[in-house]
C-alpha cells in the first residue's frame, strides 16, 4: 500500500469536508451522550426503569468516538486514514437510516423522523468520500 500525503497539506476542500463531518459528530455525541432527555421527547412518557436514556447515551458515545477519530485524522492523518473513519461513519449512518425506515411500519412517523435525522450525514459522508476519490484521481500520474 502506498503512503498518501497528509490530509491538511494536500486538499483544503477535503480538509473542510472532513472537519465538518467530525465536528457534527462531536457535537451530536456531546449532546446525545451528555443530555439525552430532550431528544426523547417523542417517547414521552418514558416509563420508570426504561433503558431509553442509556440507549440514547450509547448513540452519543458512538458519534463522539467517530467524531474524535475523524478529527484526529484530519489534523495528522493521511487521506487513507480519513477515508477509513468517514467510511465507518457512513456505515453507521446508513444503518441508522435503514433501521429508522424499517421501524416506520411499527413506529410510524417516529421511525421516519429517525431516518430523516441521520440521512444528511449519509450525504455529507458520501460527499467527503467522493472528494477523496477526486483528490486521488487528481494526484495520480497520467496514463500513458
């Protein structure tokens, strides 16, 4: 495997996109992990002893971990490193959308809303990954 130049020195657009992905994840992670109750309003009343708050915190912790990992690679990693972190986030976000849509049959609008909340991150992840591909093509030696 060939080493790829550090992200920050190679492509400002990619750096900006990857930083945006990371900061959204860190923000969501802090919000969901730190103060999950406001995000459970559609579930009111939450029965005593419910694990809903814990579940929301774990989602926040996942996003925080993905965001910190992504942010760290933006600052010191390669395009290959950032591709891995954004790819992991894309898998997570796409599965969140799929789970929300699948649950719409039983949960109704709440399932669709859950999918709609995660869908913009799927788009942002895809845009960042497309920029990585574009940057690689631009750096590749010409054929011939």
